[in-house]
C-alpha cells in the first residue's frame, strides 16, 4: 500500500461528501507511519442552542445541544460510509479485535 496515494484518495473521496476546505488528511510519521488523522470541520448550525443550554464564557459547560450532536453524528456516519472501502493498515488489540489505523474527528469551527 502506498501511503501517500492512500491519503490523496482519502482526501478526494471525502471532498465528494464534504467541502474541500472542511477536510484535512494527515499521515502519521515515525513509528506512527501508516496511521492517518482525518479531521472534518463543520460550520456551527444557525439554530444551535448550545449557549442557551450550557452557558457562556467562564460558565460554559462542555457538551453540545441535540441539534449539534445530531449534525456531528450524521457527518461522522457520512464520512465512515465514504471511506469504508479504502484500504488501511490494521492492528489487533489485546482482545484479538482488528482495528483500522485511522482517527476520524468531526468538530465545529469556532
């Protein structure tokens, strides 16, 4: 597997689902070669109610309103579906379960 080409394919695949500026694909280096970090940054929805639910400024509590949670979950699901056929390196954990070597993070820009 050519890691550079895989990462280019990842970016190309994800930009079919998300805006090009919303997607970042970075390959690991050193002992993390083969791992890939995928970041998808979404715009916060207009009807977001996080501030009303969780406070503002110093009083702000971590968490998202149901609208934002739903948006993040749907975006992650779309990303997972888009990359399901891409070949990744894998590793096996202590319970003998196999995992693909990538980290997918979906968040809002602030």
